[in-house]
């Protein structure tokens, strides 16, 4: 009987703790017209949707590429999952950008860039927008040529 009371007490405490954490988070809304866009290089605009580069935890980063815009080979310390929201982006992996090794990722497609793996992106066919998700802190480290 004593072990049953202990089990019930532990279960009840767990429910209260879990419920307390679940209620602590507040829903939030991020609207596209409220994003703060910056341009780290010509033809490229980025906006943090959720989180930030130096902040621990999950983040979303939106990237807009003008027609023909390129992001040269670089790495990130964390794995990034990128979803194409509009247009088509071309992505390649390696320390040297080679058009013959690039793969077209159409709207709705996803590619995964593992942590510390060099990759590069090109909006070869026109304007494109994609969104990256990962867990920060993060960074973009250019490959020195």
C-alpha cells in the first residue's frame, strides 16, 4: 500500500510539473510584414523569424535570393533543414562551387545541410525564398579560397 501511495504521489507531482511547463509557454505570431530583413551580400536578404544566431534554442531563418544570386561555399556549426517556400534553389555540397554538382530543389522541397559540411546555393532560374531551421547558437562560416 505504501508503494502505491508513493507511485500516486510521484505521478501526481509529474502531472502538475508537466502541466505547469505546458501552461508557461505563450503562443506567438510572426507575420511576414513584421520581419526585419538585412542583406549580408548582394542579391541576398535574410530575416530571423524565430530565435537568432547567437541565441541557444530552435530558430527559423528566412532567405530571399534575387534572380541569379549566389551564396558561396560555407558551413554552419549546426545541422540546418531548409525548405523552399517559392521558386527553385540549386544546392551543392563541397568546398568548391561546381554547377555540375548542384541539385535543383523546387518549391516544397527540403534539403539537409549537416553540421560543418560545406555547401553553396544559387537562384539559377529566378527569384527564390527558403527557410532554414536548426538549433542555435549558429553561424555562417565562409570557406576561404
